[in-house]
C-alpha cells in the first residue's frame, strides 16, 4: 500500500488520481488516523487552557495589558524556537521530536494549576512561555511529515482535513472550555490540557512508515553539524529565491499585523464590551471556529479545481472578506450580529490558509520543509507580537471597537500586497518539488 497505511475496510477502492473523502481517508490510512486522533484530543485541550488562562488573567486585573502580557509571553518563545525547530526537524527524526514536544507540554500544562489563587500574573507568563516554546517542534513537525504519511491521492484531502479539524477543535474546545471554567474552575481545564498532550504523544508513537521520519536529503557536512545556523540560513536562501514562498510570507505578515490585535480583542469583547465573562470569550472563539470550519470546507473544494492563476485571485478575495467582516464585527451592537460577522471573517482566513498550505506541500522540497514551515510560523508570530503589543497599549486610551476597526483594515490591506506581487509578475508558479509531479492529484479541468 505504501506510506504505512492499512487497506481500506468498507471504504471502497479509489480510482487512480481520485482523492478520498475525509471518511475514506480516516478509514484507509492508519498513520493519518492516529495523527488525526492525537490532533483532536490535544487541540481541544489547548483551548481549555486558552480560555482558562485568559479568563484568569482578566480576573486578576480586568486589564487588556495583562492579556497582552500573556500573549507576548507566548509569542516571544515561539519566535525564538522557530529557527531551532526548523533545523532539528530537517536533520533528526521528526516523529521523536514531536513526541518530546508533547511530553514537555504535558508537564508544563499541569504546572498551570499552581497559578490558581495567586494575585500576580508572573507564573501565567512563565508557564505560557514554556508551553509555547515547545509548540513549534510539534506543529511544524506535523506539517513536515504529512507528505510522508499521505499518498499522492490523499495529500490534498489530508491537508484540508488537518486544518479543518484544527478549527473544529477550536469551536468545541473554546465552548467546552468556557463551560468548564464557569462550572468547575480553572484547575480542571488545566488538567484536561495536560492529559490531552499525553494522549497525543501516544498517538504519534503509533506512526509507522518504511522510510522513517527523517528528511530525504544529502548527508550533513561537518560544517552543518557544528554550525546549524548555516543550515538555517540555507533554508532562508531557499525561501528568498522562491517567489511563491516569499508571497505567502508577505501575506502572513500582513494578516498578522491585524490578527495579533484580534487575539487580544476576543477577550476584551467577551469580558468588557458584551459583559459575558469566560462564557462570552469561549462563545466568540467558538463562532470564530465555526467560520474557520466553513471556510476550510470551501477551501478544500476550491483547491481541487482552481488553476494557479485562479488560486492567486481567490487569496486576494479571501483577505478582503476577512478584513471587511472583522471591521463590521468590531462595530456591531448586537451580540448575535457580532458573532455572525466574526464567523464570516474567519471563513476568509480559512480559505486562504487551506489553499496556501496546499501550495507549499506541493512545491517545497522535503529537505527544506521543516525550516520553511518553522520560519513562516516564526515570522507570523513576530508580527502578531508587535500587533498584540500595540493593541494592549492602545487599550489604555482607545475603545476595543476602535482597535478592532483598525485591526480589520490592516488585515484587509494584505490583499493589496498580494495583488501587487501578482500584477508585477512576482508570483510565477514554481516547479513541483514538494511531491513528484506525477504524484499530484488531478481532479478534472482547472477553473479560471
């Protein structure tokens, strides 16, 4: 069968070049099934932690700066860990690195229980930093191994399901986390998060492929072994000479310029603007998750049909929808209307994410994949960090609605950068290097 998957049981056989449905993929591919189960459990646990931490932070001071401090404590370590994670994922066993990340995060997640009952936010900052430092080793690792555990027919479906699941767990985790904190306190949410990482580590340990989980690359030179920074710089040079990767990096930065502020505003809108406490924070995140799910499904369907030119115009439209809907969300007086527009905004984000990720999987060679995904994550979080800092400082003198309006405008401006790159011919389609050209699934005639 290849890729370590089991024969399909009751799923039927696929014709050559035919992509499976989500259910068929989970039935037929043992490796992906374990990866998906670990993702579901650990990411639901993540959102228990998120709601509990932000609710606890607001309980301490009811200040947007405290929420900003927690977000900064999470963002800075992720930025610092990105280069190291990228190099290690491209030179070591990716599966083992992912398991180590899960075990470290399980221990730190349990330590959050110590923050309950304390007046200061110091431990919240410390444990948030430790938790997020370990995160890129797992998230970039999961992205890097996807082509190893998904066959040529499965890759687009696996990418779409991975991202859509991420947003389903956001919806469920935020809602259940808000209810859990309200009913049972913060300690229970932190314990659930710790146990979820242990389950994820077990699930990843079950992955099996004949070729292993090391990057397919030439042997490391003595210089690369001793000086891993040179190896990271090689990854940056690869990104610099690949226009599509540059373009995706630019729009990631553009989105994050407003998206960082949005992370702060969800807590401020739930607690202060609409006065609904932890449950309000959870509900806003849940509707954001619903929008992401819908957008992910749209992106999955579009990704099988769009030509490269149509893909580029779709990305521009998605960012206009995202930013415009966020501006409307920030000005809504009715709670239900605000929830509707935050869902529409996040649907635009999801469409662009699924389509961009699919392009990276097809065009980035295996030997660079860890560094590319980790670097893009670091760049995004670096920009979000500045955006969060700006939103936190502005919250002392500006209303959440005003900050939200400018956040949406900044995110929408991303479309202008992308259109400009396309108009000046800076976004040609690169060679198919992420998978062999003959392995890329074909689904009828592309649309324009």
